[in-house]
């Protein structure tokens, strides 16, 4: 069985320094192109919302097909995690 891959070690995870320091994982944002949420335009009223990236917890939840609990879209942030990535991909 491969090691578990964490969103904090993924190159797609973005957050500010304060949330990283206090380990506030609810504000980690996944900036993978598949996590971009494009809201549909409301043709009746004409209002549209801005597109936004979803949170890492939403992408890794059981409901998220994109990354899922296994971390399908995970890529290493640092070179030291390269072997973890190779082990993750091979399983």
C-alpha cells in the first residue's frame, strides 16, 4: 500500500502564510485546472458569479470525483517527495 498523499504537500495547494502557520486546512485552495468552478449565467436576471477554485477539502472529499480520497491529481511540491509520487502513481 502506498503512503497517503497530503494536500499540504501538493503543488496545486495555495493559501496565505497565516493559514499555513496555524494549519487551518479549511482555507487551503486547490488551483488545479479541474477544480475551477464556473457558475452558470442567470439569463433571467442577468447576474453572474465569479469563477473560483474549490477548496482542497472539497476536492479530496468522497463527493469529489476529480481528486477523491486517493488523491488522483496530487503532484509533489518539493523534489524530496518525488519518490512518494512515484510510489503513489504505481499503485
